[in-house]
């Protein structure tokens, strides 16, 4: 929604400490036609994984892919949920102290800017993100998923996660959980 992008840009563009990179998708035409400060760059799409390696913080709608990639690279996130799973994801991000949730009806310049500054300067959040990122980088999600799907197909029953099974399975541990 172009209005949401423009609202976020307006809230952040006056802070010269911020370099704002917007991946506007379908809103690109409308958002890019507006005049923006020097620190705002508007794109239709961006190479997200490459960009996440270089940014300090992400403002997102809270979709699964963006959140997974953001956590993989250990970046704090401000989630502005719009629909679907995004509301649950936003609540989880906040519950686990990996970022903050701002509901659209609460989005204003002061709220967004103060939330970003709080996250940028929060040592505890940075430590939690470093831990989550490390665990995700040690896992091989695609291989784990394939192994779990194969297990379910071969055994023709659901895979039930035992309480001793971590939520993220490091690749060197897959075998012990599937064959025990």
C-alpha cells in the first residue's frame, strides 16, 4: 500500500543517520514519483539476502520469508503486520525480544522513530539476535525439511516433535532424531 510506504518514509527521512532503502514492490510507481530526501532509495525489488547482510535494522510487514531471513542475519525488526500470519509473527518477534510490533493504527512518526532507536541501542536484543542467528546458520533448513518429509512419506505417519528435539535441528543431529 503506497500510503503505508510513504508514511514510513516520512517518519524516517529527516534523520540523517538513516539510509532508507525501500523495496516497494507493486507500490513502486506511486512511491517513486514522490520527492524524497537524499537518504531515501526506492526500488521495485532488492536482493534481500544480500541487503540484509549490510543493514542495521528492518521494517517489515512480518511475512515468514522476510522474518526468517532477517533473523538468519541477526537483524532487529520492526513489524507492521497487515494480514495473514503477520499478526502472529509480530507477536512472536516481540515476545522473544527480537524486535517490536507496531500496529498500523498506532503508526506515527514518534512511535516508529523511538522504536527504531530503542532497538538500535538495545544490547540485550543484539545478544538474543546473535544467538538466534548463530543457531539458524548452523542448521540446514532445506535438508532438514527434505529429511522430515521423506521420513513422513516412508513411515506414513506424522512426525511428532519430542520435547528433547530443538526447534532448529543442526544438520549433524538430523539422523539421531529421525532414526531414534
